[in-house]
C-alpha cells in the first residue's frame, strides 16, 4: 500500500499533536508514514543525488538547524566525497539520521528548491511554507532567510547577466572572426585563381620560349651560313677584282698592240711564214702575189685584234655585273 504524507501531518508531528513512539495506533501509523516516505526517497535516491546540489540546500538546512557546521564541512569539503553525487548521498544519510525533523527539513527544502520532485514524492502541490523556519526563527528569521536568498538570486542573476554579456561579446568576436575568415577565404580563393592563371601563363610562356629558342637556333645557323656565304662572296669579289684588273691590263696591252702594229712588221712576219712553207728550189723564184698577201694578213690581224678587244669588253661587262651583284648580296646580308 502506498502512503502519502502531507505537509499538514508533518507539521502536526513536529508540534506534538501526533505523538510518536507511545505505542498508540496513531503513533504507529505516523512512524509507518515516516518510514514509507523515506523508503520512497531511497527509491529515487539515484535520481535525487543527480539533481540535488548540497551547496544550494545547505543554507536552508542550516537555518532549520537540522545540520551543524561540522556536518556542512563533512559534506562539502571531505575528500571522501569528491563529486556532487556522493556529497548529495552523504547529505541524505545525515538527514535520515536526524529523524522526523530531518525528513521535514529535507521535504521543505525540496518544496522550496525542487517543487517538481516534492510533488512526485508527496503527491501534493508545493506551497513553500517554510514551517520549520517559522517555528525556529519566527517571521523575522524567515524574512532574513528570504532576504539572503533574494540577495543570492540577485547575485546569480547579475552573474548570469555578466556571463551573458561576456558570451555576447565572445559571440560578436566570433562573428567578426568568422567574417574575417570568410573574407580571407575569398581572398585565398582569388589568390588560387590568380595562381592558376599565372601557372597557365607560365606554361604558355615556357612553350613560347621553347619555340623562340628553336627559332633562335635556326636563325643562328642561318646567320652562320650567311656569314660563310659573305666570306665566300668577299673572296669571290676579290678574285673578280683581280681578274678585272688583269683583263683591263690585257685590254690596254691589246689596244696598244693593235695600234702599234705596222705593215713592215706584218710583212716581215708573213714573209717568214711563207718562207718557212716554200718548197726547196723555189726560194729564189719571185712571188707575184706577195704584196696582196701582205695586205690580207694585215687586215686579218686588225680584225682579230678588234674581236679580241670586243670579247674583252664583254668579259669586263660581265665581271662588273657579277661584282655589282656580289655587292648587293653583301649589303643584303
């Protein structure tokens, strides 16, 4: 059977209206309710120890005078209870050892700080009456306690506002950093695009440079060939000039020779040739056509000299044309 202990019954127990331990059925019933309620607390002990904060409950329990300074130091500062769950468990053990007063103080602390858990345990709505403080300290003590709690709440509220401001400031800073990071990311993206463009330009420039090097090599080879041709042309030009000078000298000599040939010399020369070819026995015989032959021979010599001079002039003209062509080729090179 599930028993529900009301706050009214707890008050009656504390005021002595419902005496305990006198062997009466009423006292036995109240003890059973007392034990039943503690059993229900123990049934949800694992949940309560995770919810309760001993540091928060301690001022109220100290005000109700169910724990003393030694108990508070043991719960809050003992190395045996390093975490909050173990501290809350030790606090429940101490309150259970305080009997009905410890139970009432614990239930009122739940009613004041954790109304939902109080309703789940008792089935009643939390009214936050703080009856123990009223009994022990009176209205002035309750007022003093509430003022202390209000100051604590205000301090907590102020700390919350400060924390909120710090968080807001950190959020603004984080937002600014995010904006800067996005801007930097955009710049990096642009830099990547620019770098890719530069890489492509570099590759294109490298290909063009390779082509230019090939063209330069071809031009160097062509230039070497042209220099060689120029050298040959210069040598050929010198040869042509030398040959031209020789031909000019020969022409001058031929002109001098053609102008200085006389009839006696020609007659003497022809006579010698005729005499050389005259048969023996006829040397003393007069020749009737000697004069005619001398004239024909002179005319032939003059014609040959003219032809030779004409041929030399043609050769000189050809050499001059080749010379001019060589000079034009050299200027072009």
